[in-house]
């Protein structure tokens, strides 16, 4: 197979774009897609300090690599979830990545902030593991950004992540998440920083290919708690669809963002308060994170 | 003539007899092309590449996530 751009030997075929690329042209394509995402949604400017949430995986380290290459003022944020060897290894990958590039890396321990590491949190709550973990991550990302003076956090969510989240929300017609799902979530309260997803135009296979071609040492192993997660099942269904209809995932997500989301957004009207205990933003009296921390405390 | 295929999560190996295109190898192993990078040596290879002749192929999964 030949590269669509230069005619040399291709290393990756992208059926949804009806294209194939050699390594240098794929890396160029990837960076342009990130640039397009940043421009289209006015995610951040070159002047503004940017916090990049990194997990040690291909998406977040790939994202950090692109942003560093493009000269953005980035600081990494690693949340240590305390998930046995998986967390030890992923933390080491982030530290090595940052050290090699001379980039600053903040580390926040979930155990110190919640009162217990994720495995114990899981045992204390009836929420699915990934749900309690996701809640904690969103809360701690926002808190770290506020404390360190960042106005925006970038995460490594890719097209497959976003399409799977959308699929899950549609299956249950969850109108609130449908109103909120976006590549760029603006700050709707002084204590909420902006959240942006510069990889939303790129599939999971493309982010893996970028990480491989850039020789980024990332953790290939999966989180031990992810096994059987609903989102993985949704991803598989979408990939079966993609196999027979290239571009299906792209059309599903991009069609929603363009035509579906505005309707849900108009219907949603949520009042934001500050949590009575910690002062972070919530729709209730006590925020979900403080409730989770209470559950952990009671279970001890 | 065989192809040695390395799969991950969990790491395991299978041997597949005969020469064939990557596209057909994935089909035989019931693996969706969207879910893996196909790596031979230190290079990624496309679906039309013919493998065989004692090749060692890594099928590196690209799907990650949790978020129930």
C-alpha cells in the first residue's frame, strides 16, 4: 500500500479517510487534526499555561507529546490511583516521559485526597469501580488546576472514547450527559476550570499508531478494573459497525455534536452551588466526591 | 511455513500455518482491524501485507478504558 500524500511505502491505512500514510505523513496528519480541534473549539491559546492530565497510556502521553512539539506551555498532572502494580508502572512511564523532555509533572495521590486508594474506594461504594474512579479523577483534576492557577485541563479522550460515551448516553437517553458532552467544556462557575479534549477527532488506533511511531514508552497493559466495563462493550459494538461501514464512529459523534447536542443543551438548565463541605462546585448541597469520601470513611 | 503471532492482555502466542495477507490473518483470528496495530519487527504493516516465512507479528491492542 502506498502513502496517499507522497506515494512512498505506507505503514497505516485509515479507511474512514480513504487514505494510507507513511510514518512522517501520518505524524503530520495527526498533528494537524489536533491543531484543527484546538482551533475549532478555541480550546486554549499559546500564551496560556495548560495542565495535561496524563495516565501513562498512549492517548494522554501522545497528546502531551504533540502539545510539547507545538510549543505549548504544558505541565503534566498524574493522579496516582493506587491500583497495585498498574499504578506503579503507569506513574513510572509518566515520570520517565517528563524527565526525558524536561517537562514539569505534578503528582496527586488519590489515597491522600479521598482517604483510601481506588481498590478500597471500590469496596466501600456500590458504584461501579470505573464510576467512582472517574468521579475522583474529574474532581481532583479540577482541584489541582485551581490550586496551581491553571484555567484549563486537557485530557486524552479520543474519538472512540467519545463515541462510546455518546452510545451509552443514547442507550439510556440520559439527557443531562447528552447536553454536556463536548470536546470543550467551558467554565460555567469561577471554581470550575475549562476541560478540553484535543484528541476527539482521532481514533484510538490512530493515537496508538502515533505513540508507536514517536517511540513513546506507554503502558500497554489495561487497568485491572476495566475488565468487563460497559464502555469496552460499547467500543466493541461500534468497532463492529466501523468494520463494515468505515466512518460510522466519526459520523455518529460528529453528527451528534453538530445536530443533536444543541437540542439537548437548550433543554438543560442546571443551577450550580458550592459544596457545603469542600466548596467545590456541585448541583446539590454536598458534592459527589465528599459523599464518596464519607462512604469510604464509614466502611473503614 | 508458519507465522508466530504475539497477542497482549494477557500476553500469549499462537502459531498460524501458511502465507496470507494481514487482513486474512486477522479474520482467521476473529480480530477486528480497528482494534489492533499490526507490528512486524519495529514497523507497522498494513492489511494488504503478506506475512509468512517464520514472521513474528505483534497484534498490539489499542482499545483502552473503563468508565462504566
